[in-house]
């Protein structure tokens, strides 16, 4: 699988603020270096992509390619999604937005083990110390003095051994008894949400599927009050579905006795339909009796408190050990 370069324009391919005579002035230098690394494909992360965003990715890609030499243009294969920059419903704004957009594109288009780097002038839009980011001085743009470091990054992503055992993981998430105590007043709802979101940001390969009974009453993603609205932008974009209702499942299509443990049954049914080749999953739930005894994929939470500080290390350890959960 080809490595990916996420490429910004302003502050990279020309200085920022932009003067007309400097537009894309550093692009020939960047292209010359990329010709020495022909396996690297390019995804545009620049805000320039937004001019064409409402017309679809294919139109945006076509218009972005027009800025490049023909041989490099053919290697521009996509544009990152736009996840927003503003606060919503009292939640914190999207942290590290450009990195989140890069990861979102990768999840939709490439295996979890795909090597990548980003060339960008906004380091604060990436997690601190990100090894995948090469920051550029926006007042100068990409300079000849940046060439050696750029080549080092490109060498790393083209030659590093690919860990093809790495896969995305699915976290099945309950609400009541997890994101807040099972019995609580309205003001205390989702009091544990930010604690969980902070951990999930350290594990970007983890997608989320909701198992909560709230899914039977509220839509996942539409206009108005939805389940995704209870999370910050970056985490809500990683919510990929809800489990089916066990009442709609046929027990003859599953292992004998699984119907006695309805929440695990619903998790297995979702995996069969959506991730048949990705066996790694973990459920965060306060009702152990809805899963088979000693279920190794369950992290049980105390319903009286929900997900609290004492649970953080347990979850981090389980996420690190996901390779053993298949």
C-alpha cells in the first residue's frame, strides 16, 4: 500500500500571507523531491479544497490536480474531509483538527498500517510531538533548507516495515452506567464523557459503535437531537454505527446460547455485518449479565459511578492489548 503525503498549500507551497506573485512559488521544489519517491501518493489537506467541497471529492481532486505538473498531478488521489473548527452544544472545539481530518481520510481509504506524513505550517493542528508532521515556517513556506528533513520523512514512510497485523478496533459503548451513573439527575448526564474522549484521542485507530438503549429512541446522525451530538466533533466522526436490536435477530444464525446474552449477541451481529475481517473489539458496559460469563471482550464498569478515574488505566491497558482479543 502506497504511503500518503497530506499536503497543505498556504504557508507551505508559498509564504503566508500570500502575495499574488508568490502563489505556489515553492511547488516546483516540492515536486522535484517527490519525483525521487514515486510510491508516495498525495492527499490535499489545504483549505483550498473547500472551494470545491460541496461538489464532491472527485471534483475537488480534479481541481486540485490542476495546480501540479502532470506527473505529480496523477499522484493526487484525494482531499481530506472537513470536520469543523467551532464549538458546538457547549463542547470543546475539535482538537488537532487537521490531524483528525488526515486520520479520518485514512480510515475511510487505507488499512490501519499505512505510513503517512503531513507537510503543514500549523503545528497546533496536530497532536504535540507528532512524528508524522513536518512543520513549515509559514512566513517563508517550504525552503531549500527544508529539503533534507523532508527527504528523511519520505524515506521513513517509504522504507519502514509495514506492520500489516495492525487493524482498526471497534469499541462498543453504553451510556447509562458508563458515561454517567446509571441513576443520576439530568445535570449529571455525560459527566464522564470527557474523561473517555481524552483516552480515545490517544487511540485514533479505535472506532465506536453505540450499544446504549438510547439508540432505540434517538437517531444516530440527522438534523436535531442526535446521539452524535453528545460527543465532540473529532470523537463523533469516529462513531460508525449502532448495534441492531436483538429482537430482530435470528438465533439460528449465531452460536447456540448466544441469544441468552443479548448485548454481546448484538455486538457480534454488528461485527458480522460490518467488520467480518476485523476481529478486534471491546465493550464498555455496566451490565455484565448481558454478556457471556468471563467474556474477554468486556470491560465492566460500576453502574453507581460510571467510567471514573480508576477505570482509565484499565481501558488504556485493554486498548494496548487489543491484539490478544481476537
